[in-house]
């Protein structure tokens, strides 16, 4: 008997007991749907985290002082020296404070970042309306401001507000631009900030000539490690640190954070998939249970088939194909259901639908494996039945 005929017999048998077949497949459906949905959610989370981190800057290095800022702070001269290092595309010194912003009758409190014209390139910002800070504006320390998308929304400002005046810490600043939203929320939302010339912040809000952070955009991702080492050596020399002395600054590599976040997300995705696969094992046990019942119910049928010439391997193949059909149908239904759930969660969470053919292929193979593993024992029992005893069975 060929495989096509065995499949036809298996489908015919399932049609005669639709309710039992449906309930048997339910465990596999739930298991496969859980695996596909949870893996999809994990992949969506990974993609979302990666895109958020990548949106913070292009090949970004962030240099900040350690706890000993009072003795050796970062300075504008440090930033200028770093800009001359080979492989550096742009450098943006940053000085931050937090104060109230007033536009008409609306008020919000947010971060005010004093920086240079290179900030847009370093932090990968695009202007939605108006223009960004220029070298001429920052060199003169004029009171101009570029608003993040969230800040502009909180203040009720739009495209028509370019050129209007807002109060930053009680001082008038002219709005020259509004940034494209990056997407973010909570603490340190990249869309909730006001950018002004660094000289204006140091003059009106923060005393001293030190800076909080230096953002560095490296020309190529392949040069990140080389640039990090060069900047470290340069700053140690400028700060006159001995070879054995601890650095009074730290260079943070965004690529390392991306790699760490991807690794953690991949581990969590694997863990979620492993937990969900437990339900597949439960579904397989259900298939084995039903197949054992089926063997007992069809003992006489098996005896008749053997009496007319069916071999043990024919009986084995018949019951194994039935188990595989149950698991495969359940797996296909579970894949469709899991993809639907994953798409729904992706839309609600904001990262969209994440489809990975490898996950679908793995789910199909897993469901087939469940059919084989949990169908072999009942099939072997059926194949080993003695035809004479089977024919006498009532």
C-alpha cells in the first residue's frame, strides 16, 4: 500500500470521528500556536530594542566623566582634540540641565541640552520643520531652540510655530526647528528635549566651562574599536594620567550595547519558545493516548487485514500516518493561529508583524516529530497483534 493510499485511509478515519480528532489535535494546535506567537513576540521585541538603540546615533561613542569630574572634567578642548582623530565623522559636546519651558499658556519641564551643530549627525536626528542649529548660531551662543517632537506637542507647537518665542528657564528663545520623532517614552525620551547652543546653556543655566558628555560618530562601524582605543589614549594623555592610574572618563560603545541587547533578547526568545513547547509534549501525549484507544477499538479490523495478507509494516505505517496526519493538521492550524496572535500583539505594541520562515519551518518539523515520537508505540502495538487473537477479540 503506497503512501497516498495510507493518507487517504487516515483522512477517512479522522472524518468518521471528527470530534475526537479535533480534541486530539487541540493540544498540538495550542502548543504550536504558543511557540510561534511567543517566538514572534520575542523577535519583535528584539527588533524594537535594536531599532531604538540604533536610533540614538550612528556608530555612536559616548564619552562621559567618571566620579572624579571635579579634578579632571571633560572640556570643549577635549572635544576639539577628539574631532581630529582619524576615523571620526562628527563630534558633539553636550551640556544638559532641566528647566521649565513655556509657550503661551502651556508649560512643560524637560531636558535642555546645549550642544553644537554636529549633534544632529551624531545622534541621528532629522528636522521635521524649520532648521537645525548651525555653526554660526552656536559660536555666537544665540538664544535659539530646536524642539523634540514630544516637547513641541506638549507645548502645542506645530509647523506654524517656527520663529515664535518660548520661555526657557524664564528667558526668551526663538524656535528655529522641530525634530522628526524617533519614538520613545519614559525616562530620557529622545523626543522630549530642547536643543540650544552650548554657550547659551553655560552662560545662563550651568556655571563653569566643563561639559557633561561628548558624543562621537565614527565614520565606519568597522572602526569602532580602533576609534575607542585612540580616544582613550588621547584623553589619558590630555588629562596627564599615569599608566597605572584609573581613567577619569569612560567611553561607551553603542555597538556593544546593541550586541548585548540582541543576545539577551535571543536568549529570552529561546526561553519563551522552550516553555511554550512543553504544551506540544502534552499534545503529543494526547495523540498517543487516542491512538492507543484506536488500536484497541480496531483490534478486529487489524486481525481481518492481517488475515487477508496485510503485513506488520503495513499496519505500522497505517497507524503512524494517522498520528502524523493528526499532528501535522494540528501544527498547520497552530501556525496560522500563532501568526495571527503574533501580528495582533505586534500591532498593539507598535513593532508590527514579525514573520520568520525559519520559525514556521521549525514548528512544522516539531509537530511532525511529535506525531512520529508519540505515534510509534501505538503503531508498533497494532503491527504486533496476533491475527487469530485479533479476530477473536470482541
